[in-house]
């Protein structure tokens, strides 16, 4: 069975608004407009926290109302959220777990020592306003969806898969879908009740929870993905289109097990790979726009090195996915922290979250 999934286009900006853009300083407009309505801005995509609810013992779902400047996103995509934490504006990526016109929901798991996740899980109040980036990510369902699917989730990696599962639910579950969802304990399973309800509602949807730190009543713990017999758990595994999401190690293992052996394999990781051993010593980095010259270590990403010196370049995912940190390197050589490959072309664009300085550099920052 093939089904066409619904899309919700956003209203275009009015012509008058575009014409006035040249006459107004957006920052000044935003400052005064926010005093009337916190979501009014000249062109900044923003969202207001409308409601919050517990999603599991360590995760919270935040319901966000977006303003008209947010161009929307498709279930499965991610968005950068700018959050004020103790006077500093920090940006992290989140994959909405529900998408409905100008309302999106993000489900955030509190990470030990994590600044933004702690704030969102514990302190963010209804009414708080966040900056939003442009949606990114290619792990989305095709417009005409058919066949047999397998979703593999670990921890907070359930969020984009949940958004797509809800999309399929609205479309009447036009595909065969198995969801294998790894969590440490039952209490940490997000959307537990809704998942059971969906499994009861749709014959085509099969849910399997794998609890790695809670026994299944017979004294056994679920194996991690590397030890699990996926072919025994999922009928006709080779016929499946697979989406996997979770920490880097989980996604990497899923890729090793399935890529090339199933109909299609797509994956997104929420954590970066372990950094490769870097080069030692320091180099000079010239920030040409701000006129500063800094001495930075070569063994870490430029983003981290600059932040350590109080510079706050635009950033988001911090792992090379969203392009928010991209800037021009007009001189010098950088090293890709994920592959150790060096890049020396003049006037190249570099993502500073996954680039370290190999030599003295000039960056357009
Ligand atoms: C594309 C993308 C989508 C994402 N979607 C979601 C989502 O829907 N829900 C969600 O809860 N998170 C999601 N994340 C993770 C999220 O962006 C943050 O990394 C996470 O909330 C932690 O931020 P923090 O400021 O609290 O931690 P930080 O202050 O940045 O880090 C604190 C410590 O925690 C470690 N750490 C950072 N992130 C993680 C993590 N995810 N798991 C384990 N340890 C970590 C760091 O290494 C560091 O030691 C996503 C990440 C990406 C790249
Ligand atoms: S912060 Fe997303 S690519 Fe660098």
C-alpha cells in the first residue's frame, strides 16, 4: 500500500513587510515589539513555551508555539534552539517529537552536567521564549510511503522517530512498521502509554522495548544492539527500510549491522564520535571581522577553543550537521576532528565545531 503523507505549507511573508525591511533596524524593532508580545520579531524565528509535561522519569516534553518567521519542519528533522541559561545564550539541537503546523513539541532528556538540558527539564517556565534556527536533517519519510519499515531508537533518539510514527498514525499506518526501542529502565521509556496505544490501534505497528538495566521478569536484561539478534526480532529484515537514531555508538553499530543488507538505511546520531587524538601545541588565529588575534590549542575544535577564550561564534548541533558554525577560512590549514583530514584551499568554508587549527589561521569571524 502506498500513501501520500500530508504536508502543511507556511504562509509567505507579505510584500509590505518585505518592502519595509530596508527601513527598519530589526534589532530595534525586536526590542520594542517583545515588550508587547514576546513572539513578535522583525524576522527572527522564535518559539514560546506553551506547556510542559513529563515524558519519562528523566525527560520532559515542551510544547512550543512558533512565530510566523519559523519556516516549519518535517517530522524527523531537527532544529537549533537558543536558550538563555544563567545570562548566557546557548544553542543546542533538538528533534521535535511532534509537529503540527505552528506548534512543535520537543522532548528533552536531562544529561548529567548538561547546561541546556538541565534548564529545559527543570527550570524553563511556561511563557519563556527561545530562538529557533532553520530546520535541518534528511531522515524524513518520503512523500509517498510504502513497504516495510524498521525504526531503531536508543534513549532520546526516539524523538524524531516518534514524530514520524505520529505522522504515520495520522495517515492510518499505511506501512508495516517495527519499532525497537532501547532504554535503560521502563521508567526512562518516553511516550510509553502512547506507544502501547498505537500498537493496539494498528495491526501493522509492532513495538518492542529493550530494557538494558531492568530485568524482564525472568531475570534477563535485553542485549545491546550489537548483541541482539535483529533477524530473529524483525521478520523479513532484508526487506526493511531502516531509520536509526541515538548516541553515536548505537548508530555506528546499527550501520555496521544493517547498511547494505536492508532496502534503505538512514541514521542520525545525537552525540559526536569520540574525538581522534589531535595535534599538540598552539597556533595564532586571526578573527578578521572582530579584529582579534588569539592563541589557541591545536588539539580541540575551533569552536571549543574560541569559546574557552570567551568568543561565542554561532553554533548549534556542535557535530557538523547544521552548518550554523560555518565560516570562511581565508588563510591557513584546518584539520577535520572526525577524520583528521587536512584542508588548505584558500577561502574555503569550514565548520568550526568539527575543525581544529593545524597552522596559524585567519577566520572570517
Ligand atoms: C541533531 C540532534 C538532535 C538532537 N535531538 C535531541 C532531542 O530530541 N532530545 C534530547 O534530549 N537531546 C537531543 N539532542 C542532544 C542535545 O542537542 C544536547 O546535546 C543535549 O540536550 C545536552 O545538552 P546540554 O547543554 O545539556 O549538555 P552540555 O552542557 O552540552 O554537555 C554536558 C556533558 O554532557 C555530554 N553530553 C552532551 N550531549 C549529550 C547527550 N545527548 N547524551 C549524553 N551525553 C551528552 C557532553 O559530552 C558533556 O560532557 C540532539 C542532538 C543533535 C545533534
Ligand atoms: S554547530 Fe552545527 S555544523 Fe557546527
